[in-house]
C-alpha cells in the first residue's frame, strides 16, 4: 500500500475515541506504563519469571514502549509445555472465562480471562465492529461456531456492548443461515470469509431475490483472505466486507480492525504492542518492512503473554495519519506464515498432523503430498499417497477399504474431511533436505 | 493346485498399462491372461504369466508395487451353460468369489476361469468332487502354448 485512501466507504464512527484517537505522545507514554504493568504480572508466572530474571529484567527497568524488544518471546510450544494453565498469572477463583484455540486435535491452548479481561475484550470487539459499520439499531447474525473458539463469544460480547441485536445462529447449515437472513433480516453477518463465499453461492444460485435479505456488512475472521475475495463478495452480495485480526493466545479478536478508509487494520495500541521482526535474526524491523508480527497484550490480567510470535507475516504501515482520526498504526492483511501451518476452512492444520494420520494406516506415510485448493467457495484438501507394498492388495474392496480408513484417520486427527488419492510408487517428487509437501493453489497472497 | 497371479497398482493415466506390458515384453515374458479392476482414480491389473517370479523381479526393479496371490484356475466347457454349472457348484459349497475372470484357450473346447475365493481349498475340493478340472501351472501353461 503506497497511497493512503482518503475516501470513506461508509460513515466514519469511533467507539472509544478517548483511546483510539489519543495523541501519539500520550499513547506511547501509556504503552510504557502498561508494559511495565504487564511485565509485573508476567513475573507471577514461573515461566516468565525465570526468563526475565535470567535477562536481568525487572518491571522498573521498563522505561518506554520500545523496551518491549528486550523481553523474551513466547511461542505456541510454550503454551503446550506449560499445559493447561501454566502461563496463567491469576488464581483460579479470579478467572471468569475460558476460551481455547480451535485445535480439533490434541489439547487446545487455553486462554483465560478475568472479569476485567472479558470487559475490555467486549470494547475491543465493539471498536472494530463500530469502525466497520455496525450500529446499535442493527441485527448481527453470528455464523461463527460458539464454543471454545474466541470468535463466537468474543464477537457476541462486542455486539452486546455496542447495543446491537445478536442473532447467534452459530456455524453450519447454509439453508438455515439463509432462512435467518430472510426472516429476521440482519444487516450484519459474521463468519469466515470462505463460509461467506459459500453462502453467497447458495444465495445467488438459489435465485434468491436480493431484496429478501437486508445484509449491508460482513465482518470476517478466523482465516486469511484476499482483496480479490473482498471484491468478489462485495460485488456479489452488494455489501461491505471488513477485516479484523486477533489470536487466542493474545485474547482473540480485537487486536486490530479496519476503518472506513481501509488503510490497513488499526492496531488497538492502547492495549497491544505489535512489532514486526525478521523471523530469522529475530530483530525488530522498521515500520514499512515485511516480517513476522509479534504481539504483546498490555492489559491482560489472566494471561500476560509477552512478545507472542504469531508466525503471521505482514507489514505495519508508516505512511502518515489515517483520515478517520484514529492515531493508531495500521497493519496489513496476513500475507503468509513463517511456519508450515495451513488454515483450512478456518481450522489450523500442520502437515505433521497429516503425516501422523497416514502413519496409522499400514505404512502409508513415507511419500505423500498435500494439495490445497479452493475450487468453489470452500477449501479442499487432497492428500496424494504413493502406494506402498504393505498397503497394496489385488482386491479392490481392500484397496477401497484402505482409502476409507485414510480418510477417517485424517478426519480424526485434523477434524477435516479430506480427499485421499492413491498414486503409483515413485510418482511424487522427492526432496533433498527440507521437504515441500504442501501445494497450496488457493492464491492467498495479497 | 493353485497358480500364482501377480497384481500391480495402476494409475488411471494414458500409457500406464502399456508400460507394464512393455517391461514384460522386454524380458520375454508372455502374458497368458490379464484382468483389470478399476475405479475412477486407480486400477489394479492382475496378470497370469508362466514365470511369475521373474515377472515380479523385473517389475519390482522397474519400480512397481507387486502383489503375488494364489488363485484357482478351473476348466469350463466352452458352450452355453458351462459357466453357470460351474458357479452352481461353487455357490453350493458356501464359498465366496472375491473376483474372477475368464479366458479361452487357443485349442480345444474349454475355457479357463481364474478365481480368487475367500476359501480356496474348500472350493477346490468341491470342484474336484463334482468332477471338474482344477488346473495346476504345468497343465495351464502347457495348454496355453
């Protein structure tokens, strides 16, 4: 993004101007104070206390927001190593809410909230919803799953906070989703972008009269998407689509969101410090350079995560003030990942999980490829597996049985329905050194 | 009384079957008969050749996954009703046919049926006691020449 957009796509409103439009100098001073508090809370967690002590860091040594760069990183594995609540800084009795990662496999990452955390989270969500056209008189259909996923209840609280009506349809069952849209005429839809594409296809192919639904806005989250998808859905349904960002490890949605000028997503800098680092040297990069987002929530009481390495790649823009009046920095869309994690229909999948599933069926694992595509609205995954002597039989029913078992194991491990395609021996590419087993043709680059 | 059948995994792509046949031809191995089972995605080719051990060796050397299975070959009269009589014997002894294929011999008035049974020994016994010819390799390949 070079030029700044100066034309709003709809009316500009701000939920908490006292925080969102703070003069930058005050904002930086506030960040310094809050960062010191965050480090104080982190000192209650043995994991952080040990790391901080080793580095000679005490809360008193935090003088400015920029001191964040001296703090230790937190990685996804640290949550696993300290499962279930080892990174939590408060007593059980102070926890008011648990949410978790979508993790359909193994153990989720638990994200705990105190009453204050839940309260602030509602405002964070209200900020990007209001920023993206949602008004108290609106009805908002939530088609995110309600459950551990931070998206469902997070947005629910935000909508409640801003005073709009909640229509909690939850995920799945497109016919029912469309029925709700027609009968209760919500103005706003909340779902994953790929689900929006599916709903759009169903609406348009069903020959529905556009005037039978009242949608004006859609807020997307849970998976990366592109400007091309935005254009397709906005043109297809005649609505405005909005992007926001957040992750369970740092409290869920509400970290950043777009304003009506669409110059990237405004980072809620009163409550988060977002850095961009070089994923190899781990050194912070200047604004405007592409790297990995590293997030430090400043106000979270229950889970004071320091410098969380998101593995998401993007840019923080430094090209002047946004016309909306917010003084906060803006971040780009997610442009990629620094690890091999795939986000498929909103679910995080690592190729290693796929390998685990294959290993459970005869000796299917050694040679395979994962193909991810988006032929229609939804992501599709095909796992190509080379037939090995141990799994080959002259009986067709046995071969089909193996295929069925592979599909079942893949579902058990990833929670996703995948296609399995058996291919001849020695037909897949062989790798020297680091393998590239994933072929993603969804074109999610920005 | 059983004969060896080799089977190979086959991708549904042009030229794949021929590649197998070419490998056998280059090694002077004659295919007595073959059958194909296929889905939309892949197929299984099953072959009866005289020197199955050599065939397995050369195909594996060429990178194929080869499965060897004992099957039952039985002679059947090459006339209307011949097949049905045979199946009746098998049906009565409670054996299930997993798959089968047939081929006609160049000489004589008999055809050969190749069976994969779930209980091959019981089927062989039933066929024999009904007076049917269950062929061993020597007879089969002798007749095929």
